[in-house]
C-alpha cells in the first residue's frame, strides 16, 4: 500500500513458490523478499531467481537476525532491510537499487566490447562505456551491485579502498551502514571474475590488482 501510494506498480505473493511463478510469468524492476516465507523461504527463492536473472533484490529480515541477512547476501541479494520497516528507509533503498540498475546493460556472447573505454586486466576486460565485462572473452552476467562495485575497483587499480568508502559510492549510503554487504558482494564478485583480481587489505578494505 505504501509503495502504490508513491506510484509503484506492485504485485504480491503469499509464499515463495507462488512468488517464483509470479516472477517467471512477468517482468519486474525489483524484488522485495521476506526471509520467512512458507513453502520456499526468501533465501531459497533468491537463489532460484539468481540462476536466471540479475534483477535487483532487496531482502527483508527480522531485526538482529544476522544469519538470515548474511545468507541472503551470500546467495545474491543486493541489499537488506530490517523489520520493523521504516517507510522512508524502504523507499530510499528501493530508489537506490532502481537507480543502480538503470545503467546496467545486458551482456550477450555475441556483443563485442566498444574499442573506446575498454580496460584490460590480464584475463579480464571491462568496457566502462558499454558496461560489458568479459573473462577470457566470455561475457559475464553481473548483478547491478556487482557491476557498480567492479567499476569502482577498475577506476582505481592498485589503490586500497575502504569498506566505508565503497558503502557510500556503490550502495549510496549517506550513513555508516553494515559493511557486511561490501564483504559479501566482493565475495560474489570474486567468484565471477576470479579471486586473484581483488586483494583484501586487512583491517581496511580491498584493492584491485592490475
């Protein structure tokens, strides 16, 4: 009701399996998943969706339920919000995820990266204008958060970036949010581009290796 009041078109599902069918039958700009769903919980639903789609996903969890939060981020959620939900925070998170997704371009194996704006790091090539990422010539499908994170890294190769800085630049948080979202997003990105491209700077953050 709140989202519709602000002009969003909303479709809802009472459980995870119905949500999965609803997702497969239509086209959605963003998914808001509660962890505690019957039949198929939010973690499992997020995992199933990530098998075929990089749509932005915002996970909801009970306050203090950190294991649910971590599990959701590990399987591909872009962000999370705790309950009880503050309406202004929910709207801000949704706007941020939608804004983050608008610049992502779907990468296909037949698309060639543009010559201008092409960065190469050993086996990894990043077309910062065409938003095309390839590993050994193979196009990678990155979620909006993963793509923005990678763009921050390749813009400053060899420079150590603080977790708090990445939290502000990638997640658009104007406050000190939970740095676990950074760590788990880096973890997912490493699985896709290769762990040796991103170095951990202990007690500080991360550094992209040339």
